[in-house]
């Protein structure tokens, strides 16, 4: 029997195969740049280094120690990052589960029972067996041969899903660092606008005093005073919104570092604290598909969908499962583990689907459709990434032009205001000219602060669109006694 069984099993194992498609990464789009020839050129003070990768932590290029500190704290304590870590840990265990199914399964079982047979069991012999107790103990082994690779494809799918969670974790790191940088710059922008507006309000108050002095001297009018007071009120009305923007940015930074707003406050960021990076490394499109986390995550999902076709295909073929058990059987416990009570069984179970209402074929067609859908998502993710970078590069160029235009407008408005004040003091013009110049100056100065902050944020968004830089995650802190409970 053994001479026949062993060669037969060996032939089965050697003839086994893994059905379904072997995954191949689709070729990326054959493009050499992100924008068309009509796109604006890079600004003079920021050089685009096409074909180079981001080296080191990209946020260090802004030369802000305070930003570096906040980002490090966020990477350590942010709860979204912790959730992504745990999802990745779960995916690792699911790989272990799938790999464990490829190995023989061994269980130890024991039985104790009390049995009585009915007299009719033995037919006309009119034979009766008295009630009896019985006992058995021993191991059972089962081993799926997996001749067509269905279990191997399950392992492949779980490994692909583990890669997906890894790229999701990377994306969470990149999104977090960009979000922290953006909120820090939003806080600095709001602070700069508040300081500018406070200076403008101080000028408005001086205008009101000038008109009041003129009225006291008999040269001013009530209309001029109301006009000056109206401008002061309008400028003061801008403060609550800016204070709200500052508060929202401060609260957002608190949440990002894993703290409640009441227990943590961010540094007092100023626009002058940030240095605009002079060089911007930009990966080639062919390299971007291997760097950007959302593209790699879509690729991993495509791989999992490909493995799903193999699983569904293997279900169409026969399944063979080998089982064996060895037991000790006795009628009293004291006779267990006596060699004369040894018992064993060997079995090979084959299951071949014949009719299931088209269920298995439909499952395979559904798996193929899922792969096609995942392929479309993968391609669309690449196209979206290319468009995102094209938008960010255009924003870098337009941002530089915007700052230059706003700077020119602010300089002109400041000169115009100075001339209007001198003309008013010399008696050559009225207070309305001063107030009008004040309004233009306020708009120009606030616009300049916003433009500078937006340029910093555009650079942050470009780094994020390029996939950021590899983040070395800080070690997870062990839970403190009383702060976490084990499941």
C-alpha cells in the first residue's frame, strides 16, 4: 500500500501548479514632463531640478527649527498615524494567517463518553450490549495539498494588502508633515495680517484725531470726521476674522500633535521664520510612479485583485485534503496509552465541483471585473498625480509673480499714502484723499502678507505632490500604566 501511495502523492505534488495570472506592474505613461510647452517658467529664486529626488526631510528646507520640532512631535503622537500603524500590524498578522494555512494542521483531541446500543441494532440475533463508557485520546493531522495554488494565491493577496497598508502609512506620514507645515504657515500668515492690520488701524485712529483737530480749529467738517471714523470701523471689523483664522490654525496644530487645544500651544510662528527653498528637486514622471504613496497603494490593490483571480480559478479545480489520526481507545481510563489499544486512520479527501448553479464561474468573472476596475483606478491615480504636480509647478511660478506684483502694489500704495498725508498736512488736499490712500494701502499690505504665505504653502504642496521624502518613523511609545488596556 505504501509503495503505491507514496509515488502517487509525489506525482501529485510535482504536478501541482498555481493557476491564475502572475502579476505584472503595468508600464507607466510614456511622458517626460508634467506640463505643456505653454506652462510658465520656474521663478528666478526657486530653481526646478527635474530628475532629482528629495533628499532628507523636505521641511528642513524652510530653515525653521520650530517647524522641525512640531513635526517631530506630530510624527510621534498623532493618532491617525497610530491608527495606520495598527492597521499595518493587523495586515502583517493576516499574512501569517494565510501562510499558516499552507502548513499541516495538528490538533490533539480527547473524548469521554457513555454509550448504549439498542437491541434492534443487531437484528434477529436478539443480542444486547450493556451500557459502557469509552475513552480516546490522540493527535489529528490534516494537510491540504493545494495542487492548483489557491492557498498560495491567498498568501500573495494578503502580502499585497500588507504592502497597501504600508503605503497608506507612508501617505499618512507625508500628509501629516504637509498638514503641519501648512497650518504653521497659515498661523504665521494670520499673525502677519493681524500685525499689518493693527498698524493700519493705528493710522486710522490718527486720521480721526487729525480730523477732530481740524474741526476744533474750524477747518474740518462733520462729513470728514464720519468718513474717517467709518474707515476705522471697517478696518477694525477685519480683525475678528483674522483672529479666528489664527485660532483655527493653533487648534489644528494641537490636534495634529495629538493634544487637546487646552493642553498644548504651538510656537508663535512668524513669516520671517521661514526661508523659501531655493532648489526644488522634481522626480521624472517615470520615477514618480515608484515614489508617490497613493500610486504605490493603488498598485498594491491591483496586485491583490490579480491574486483574487487566481483564488477564484483554483476553486474551479479539484481539492485534495489528507488527514491522519492516531488514537488510544479504551473502556476505562487506566487502559489508555497501552500499546494494544493503538488505533489510526489515514484518508485522502477529494472534492471536485460539478454543479453549483454557476456560482464558481460567476466568482471568477467577478474577480476579473474587479481586476479591470482596479487597473482603471491605478491608471487614473497616475494621471491625477501628474495633473497635481503640473498644477503645483504652475502655482510655484504664478506665486512668484503674485508676490512681485503685490510687493510693487504695496510699495506704490505706501508711497501714495505718504504723499496724501503730506498733502493733507500742507492743506493741498482733503482728508478723503488720505482715507482713500489708507484703504488702498491696507488692501495692498494684507495682500502681500497673504501672497508670501501662499508661496510657502505652494512649495509645501509641491513636496507633497511629489510623494515627499522617506520618513523614519519614531519608535512607538509603550502604553503607560492605566492609559491603555490590552484587548
